[in-house]
């Protein structure tokens, strides 16, 4: 846990894709540092289970089923948030999917699907948060939006074309919305978080994909290759590494940050 | 943390501005802070404040361009505390003038404090940290990423810090040293660095420079030194344990726009 300086005491957070991986780690970490957390996921059962666990430990957490690609779902979730708490300070746009493969073999339908989940979600979430958090909005006390991009939104990686393109869009949307909200005095900061390769279900899909596109002969060889050759620190990241970075961006400790990129990648993109 | 296990942080240029705020913040986090500055009087005042707030630390007169001084400083810290756990290469200087007016001497002075100082500091610290582990934060600037027509020497020096940070981060990682190295890139911060540089200009030129800067900050204000210290605190702490060779930009949206 972070020192008090990074505390989220008294803040209300909505975290999408919180049923698994990075989102679940954020939910736990934010709740432990004092936030009331609405944890949403398309997989309602999984996020319910997480919320039950955290509530049993004494934390303020509520689960809700939520498909981030659907506008109606966002309206319902924000209403539920308003019923539960009097404010809304933090949005972690975390839900996302990975579709790999060689570019020339990717289907247009795959591109449309990944765009709708990885980009439409950020657009919708940012819209709903901006309207609600700005001074004239429903909650009106400003806030911090954290968008999960990836190092794939910064550099090229084989097999990552369409996924990386969505993450590049997230990076760019972050900067535009950050500058716009600052210009209009909304008091809403927006930053993008760029994890390297993290040990989650999605992280393991990357190994599988390295095998499928012919870059490695087995998943364990893919993992070894990535760890030894591409990650200077020599290991995958842990979900906790990303959750703590998200907490920093959510907290007042990053009060002068907006439109920035926080890269947490064990040195992957420094080389 | 017991007294004997207390971690030690060395902060250069800690007598004023960002370094001062960082020294106070890290002392509050439980570090024993070595408050180093070329201006010993200023450093001593900072230590007095740290002690008044219940923290630990001591003042040290150190010019970051002095190679032998770096060796002595680090040796002494290791001898008396058993290790060095955090180094913040913060000392820096700036002058505002166009390239046609910049002298070679002025250029070299800026490079020597801002770039040589960081090189010397990192080199000295690695030898101490490779056994006990540690974190190095190099204070670059947004001026190490974007250009400003009136800051040629400063731009070059801060770009150097940014690239050097990545090289050292990779070196440490590849050697298996438990040392993380990251750069922080503040936008404009209300400190003596800015006010002194402006004071050297004609009032009309200073106003013009200030207006051009403020127009480029979406948040519409300069940072307080404490806001930058928060970022340094994050980079020093275990909370950023998977970050190395990375850049933390805290600029009120300056480089996003
Ligand atoms: N794991 C990595 O290596 C890595 C690296 C960089 C960035 N990221 C990004 O971090 C985020 C989280 O990744 P993860 O590794 O935790 O993934 P994960 O697959 O482990 O978990 C993602 C969660 O999002 C949910 N989800 C999927 N589609 C959804 C939808 N339409 N609406 C709501 N929820 C939905 C899933 O049910 C799941 O619980 C993603 O945006 C991902 O792109 C991950
Ligand atoms: N203030 C800003 O707007 C701003 C923006 C981005 C980056 N920075 C960087 O942050 C760092 C700190 O800046 P600040 O604004 O707090 O500056 P400051 O001028 O307020 O304080 C700098 C301190 O460094 C000391 N110093 C100067 N030369 C030294 C030397 N050779 N050896 C040891 N100490 C020396 C000074 O005595 C002073 O106490 C600098 O590296 C600066 O370039 C500042």
C-alpha cells in the first residue's frame, strides 16, 4: 500500500473491466486506500464475486454488470453510481480486449470489434465522466480519468497491429480530452497509462499469439524470448505494479498531470 | 523502520525550489535526507525545517560538477549509513537567451551543471546502490522533450538528461543491478529558477516570456514545487517498482497541447 500521500480517502471511483487482471487489482488497491469503488465488468458474476470478497474484508465496493461498448449501459451505470454515492471523482477506463494475428490475416470484422470495445468505450466513458464531473455537472467536483493504453500504443510489436492501433487512439483521445477539459476549466485531469507486458489472462494471450504468428514454437519459448530479449528488467509486470500507478494518477499527488503518458514497462520502450 | 535500517536519500540542489520540496517530502516518508546544495546556508535552513517536522537529515555543501566531491560524498554516506537508497539529481541552472546571444562559456556552464552533474551523480551512486538496491530520479524538464526558442543551452542539457537516463536504466537492468532510473519532466514551476532567470531580462522581455509560457499551459497556472515532489516521491517509492527508463511528465498539459 502507498503512503498516505497517495490516499484516495473520500473519493469515489468507477473501474471498468474490474472482474479480472489489472481492473481487479485496481479495485482492490483503490478500495484499500480509502475509495468507494464501483467495479464494473461485462462478466457480472466475476465482478460480483470480487465485490463480495472486498466487502467481506470491510471495503466499500459495489459490483455492476456493464458492457463498456454500449451507450445505454453507461447511462445505467452512472445512474447506479449516483444512487450509491454523492460524488464521482475517478474513472479508470480499463476494460479492453486483445485480438492478435498477422495484419494481412486480420479480418475487418475483428478490427470493428476491437475498435468498439477498446475505443468506443473510452469515448463513451470520457463523455459520461466529463458531463458528470464538470462544475455544472451532476457531481460537479472535477476528477481524474485514467485511460488504459499500452506500450503497443507507443511502439510496434509483431502481431499487434489492430490492438496497437486501438491503443494509439486511446493515447491520442487522452491528450485531446485533457487539453479540452483544461481549456474549459472543468477541473478534470485525463492521463493514459501504458503497461508493458503484464501477467494476466490477456498477457498470456500474447504468448499464444507469438506462437500462432510463427515467432515462437511454444508459449514458454515466447515468454522466455520476451522476458530475456525485450524486457530489460527480465520479468513480466505484476497487476499490482499497474494498480499502484493508476492510484498515483487517481490521487491528488498527480495534481499537475494532465494529457500525460505514464509508462510502466520494466524498460521495454526505453531501449 | 528502526533507526539502523533507515533508508538514505541524497538530493542535489535541495536548498531551494523543487529540491527543497522533495527533501521535505522524502523526510516525511521516513528517509534520512542528505540535503546537498552548493549553497550550504540554504541547505541548512531546509534541514532545520525537516527536523522541526520530526524528520531526519543533514546539510551538505556540494557542487555537482565536482568529480572528486561526488566520490567523497557517496563514500561518506555509505560509511555512515551503510548504503545509499535514493539519489535525486535535481540541481540545475537556466538562462533565457536566444542562440545568437548565447556564449560558449554560458553554454558550457549549463551543460556542466545540468548534464555533467547528472552523469557524475549516477556514476557515483551506482557503485553504492548495486548491492543494497536503489532508485535514481533525474530531474529533466519538458524542455528536454520540446524546444523553446529562448532556451537553447537548457534544451540541450535537459535532452541529454532524458537520453542518459534511459541508457543508465538499461545498463543497470541488464547488469542485474536492483537500481531503477527514471526521469521527471516538470513543466513550469514557481521556483527561484524561473524568477531569477526572468529577473535577468528587461522587464518587457520578461513579461513577454511569461505571457508566452502561460499561454501554452492548458491548466493555466505554473506548478507548485510540492506537486513535482509528489512525482519524485512516486518514482522513488516501491510503488513504481516496474518503472525504469521511463519519463514522468508533470506539466499541466503543456506538451499534450
Ligand atoms: N495484460 C497486459 O499485458 C496489458 C498490457 C498493456 C495494456 N493492457 C490493457 O489493460 C487493460 C486490462 O487488461 P487485463 O490484462 O487486465 O485484461 P483481462 O483480459 O485479464 O481482463 C479484462 C477484463 O475486461 C472485461 N471486459 C472485456 N470486454 C468488456 C466489455 N465490453 N465491457 C466490460 N468489460 C469487458 C473482461 O471481462 C475482463 O474481466 C486492457 O485495456 C488492456 O488492453 C494489458
Ligand atoms: N522551475 C521550473 O520551472 C523547472 C521546470 C522544469 C525543470 N526544472 C528543473 O528542476 C531542477 C530544480 O529546479 P528549481 O526550479 O527548483 O531551481 P532553483 O533555482 O529554485 O533551485 C536550484 C538549487 O540548485 C542549487 N544549485 C545550483 N547550481 C548548483 C551546483 N552546481 N551544485 C549544487 N547545487 C546547485 C541552487 O543553489 C539552488 O538551491 C533543475 O534541474 C531545473 O532545471 C525546473
